[in-house]
C-alpha cells in the first residue's frame, strides 16, 4: 500500500457538515466518512519510558520553556533557579557529553550512561522544597542531577519534536518514584485515603491495590485494549501488575490475557518480541483501540540504560505502525516518561492548597510532580508545535475518556481527583483534527544499540562548565490555550503596631482552572503559597510586610501557566504607598485586537511620574506618564497585533525608587500563536 498523501480539511464548517474522503484501507469504524473531530482517531498507543526530566532532555530545544525561560523563578539571595546550591558553591546545568568521567570513559558514553539518582517520595519532596526548587544537589546527593543533553546528544527525539508536538508543561503525577506515577497512568490515582490497598505513594509499595483500573473501564465499555510486554522482563513497569485483580486473574480471562500475558515469542526476529507482535497486529488489522507498550530495562531509558537505545526502540515502534499506512494514519502515539529520576527541572509544579481532597498523604501534597517529556505523534499533531497547557499522567486517561465518548463507547475513570480535573487538561489542545498530515516524516536516524551491559553507572562527574546553558534560538508554532490569568496589587492595608498588608488579587479570565503560586523573594521566609482559581473566578490574599516582615519593604512574585509572572517590589513606608498600577486585557482602539492595558493610579498629594519599560518582545519605549495627585492614567500596549500576544513590561515610579511592577505573560485569542 502506498503512503497516503497530505490532506487538509478546509474550513471548520465543511469539516463538521460534509464528509471527508477516507484514506483507503482504514479498518473497522473508520470506513465511515471522516469527521474532522477526535472521532477520526481509531487507535491510541501509549509508551511510558523511564526517568527523564524535561530540562534534562529538552532544555535546549528551540521554542520551548527551557533554559532561556524569561519567567523563571528566583531563589533566595537573588539567584536564578538554574543556579543551584552545590555544597558551599553553586552550579548551573551542565552538558554531560562535554564532561569526561573520572573513570576515563569518553564524553559520548557519559551522556548515554549517566546513572540513576534517588527519586523516591522523600527525595523528590526534598528537591522541590515546598516549591522553592532550591535543594536539588543536596536532595540527590550528586551534581549529576544537573546534567542535560542537547540535540547532538539526542538527535532522534529532537527530530521527533520538530516533526510533531512537544508538550512543555506536562508533569509527572506525583513527587515520587516510578511505581506511583505508573499507577496514575493506569488508574488515575494512588488511593491516598488507603481504602483499597493504598496509598501507593512511594516506590516499592505499589502492590495489593484493588480499585478499578482504566483498563477495566475500557473492558466494561467494550473497548478493545492490550498491554504489549514480555512479562518476565518488563522491569516492573506494567502498572496493571500492581492490582490484585490482575495478579489473580487466571489465564483465559481478559485481565490476564490482555493485561498480564507476554506477547508471543518470535524466533529469529530482529525487532524483538514486542515490536514483532505490534507489527503483526498492525499488518493484520487487529491492533486494539488502546495499547500500552512496556519495554524491558535495556530499552526503558532508565538512566542505567542508554537514551539512544530507547530512541532506537521508539523508531522501531513507529516503523511497526507504518507497516500498515492506514493504521499509522489513524493512530495517536503518546510517548512520555514516568518521572524525572533525580534530574533537575526548573518549572515549579502546580500543587493544591493544603487540605485539598484526595491530594495529600501524611500532610504532604502528592503532586503534581516535575515536568517530563511528552511527545504527541499523530497525523493531527504534525508540524513542530509546542503545547503549553498543564498536563499530567491523568491527562492521558482523560484523552481516552473524551475519545471513547466520541466513539459512542464512553469509558470513564472514577478515580481522578476533582483538583486534577480542574488544573490538568485532557491533551485535546495538542491536536487539530481538521488538518491531518498523513504518512511518516523523515526523521533522524536512531542510534545503534549500545546495550545495558556496556552502560554501567559511572562515577560522580565533575562538570566542565558552570554557566547558564544556551537554548537554541527561534520559536515554534504554539497551540491555543484555555488560559487568561491576571494578577496585581489590589491595595495596601495599614493596621496598628506596624502591621502593613499587601493584598494581591488573582483573576482567572480563561476557560480552564488556573493554578497560581506566590513567592516572597526577600524580607520574609515561608511560602510559596498555592492557589487554584476556577474559570471566571478570582481570589485574593494578603502578605504582612510590616514589623518583622520587612518593616514596609516587600518583594513578591506570582507565577501561573505558560510563563505568566507578576513581580511587585516597594516600600510601603515611603511615597510608593500612594501609587499603583493594574493590568487588564481589552481591545485596542487602533487595531481591533487584544492588548495589554495598564492603569496607573496616584492617590498621593503630589504628582508622580510612571515609566513603562519593555524587558522583552519590543524594542521601543520607554514610555512615561505624568499622573496628577488623585488621578489615574491608562494606556494600552499592542501584544496580539505586534508580538504574537507576548508581553513583558516593568513599571517604575518617581515616588519610590524601590517601587516596581513587572507584568509578563501571553494574551490568548483562541487561535494558534507562536512560542515566546
């Protein structure tokens, strides 16, 4: 069968109202006309690899939230989050392939044989440090935590990201190890209340669980599914094996035969049993609706095994799917990683406020965990896109929920917490179902197999560099997101005995739940403080900056999704207490497009001059505004019309040299954009 050529579905109305020609040979239900919707997906194949963080693999990738992040948080002492404490010194992320090891191995081998670090519940929470993100080296007991790879080290995965869609806000589900995160992938929960064999919150305790998995939801809904594995050599990575009902299932039952059994052995196969079994089902037209692939340790990308071998395995999975072009052109392949091992990532994961139902174990938040790679490979995600919506492993289940409902066989998961359903998306924003691009693109050659026997963990390295790594220049197309956060200083409140409160307001003007975190950069300890705001909602909180907390001085930051950041500094005991600026977004009169509006207010008895400076995205300015006593002045800055929706401004005021307000973020329009 010849490859199917590119086909664009022209116009949303036409896609929904008219039939689209069907690629020849599509199996089963796909014989009906394509719809330009999620219902056109016929198969979902899920491969969860082991133990890699987003920055570790993709921190240097062009156009993603990596080492050039303009909205990165600041550590205590004013250091950027990338400049981590290192036993009396400091260390930036370092490229592993540039650093020879003490054992004399070549740098190339060091990049492929990095070795695993501690990544259990205690260690992960310690590195996270309540959201401060400043304890990586001490928690992992090794500077190896800061090692990273770039395009030269990891060419196949960079090429895959350039061809399809990479998600740069996809987090593992729990600040813990492999088993708990895989439990989330297969069931949507770790049973935090301990009512069904849990909580399975730490590596090694994921057994004897009894609640319903998502595979059982599919089974109950009549949706075909299968685990492709060698049960005797799966590195303990089949999450269904953590559940009693699967362990006890006898041969001949669906739970055993589809979930626990090995694929047939293939004598003389050059692809291995798993790839051969997958290819056989693809060619025969018997690939299930939902497939999970579980590799052995050697191909798992666990840091004791080479990333290049994992890339080699993934390339052969794609080749197996392409053995029947009709299957390839109707399949979503999701490649992700269970957790970050001990590897550094700089983006603080969203976590719920204290007391949130189903999200705490022993008083500590379960997650979200650190960012891990997610590549979305399908005809509907071609083009080198980045998607920056917050996702976690439960997002995979929620995609399956949306898809099976569209097929008329809804399979729901009863275990996902309300907070995760509010904060994490369902992956559908990573697709454009109206514009498929069929076939398999040219991709970089996957490395030849190194073999785990030649990749023993190496001694502690000594980084050869200590500077912020360079990220590839340029942008990439960005999918539209459901976010429109806003935040500003609402007012100052002065009480008795030197009490001064700075009130911060956070608004969610988007269509998805939005997580905010507030940081005290100086003058006081504690935090960060966590907030989740429903669509159309808002919340406010106060920060005491009076006696014992800065004596009027303050330096506070609020972060949110997709590089959203606000920073507020000043001294409430000086003239700055009478000045304020609020941000909003509204249509600009000269373009008809959405702009950032800044409204500057002066409640003092003397005129004040405000200055707006562009930090990034624009090269003009600064702009100055004289605001009379008791007056306000508003002005707009064209973000959508001129800078693809991105903005980054700092406002200062003549009344207080320490007073500043920084406004950074992206204005969404419902249409695709460009990465910032």
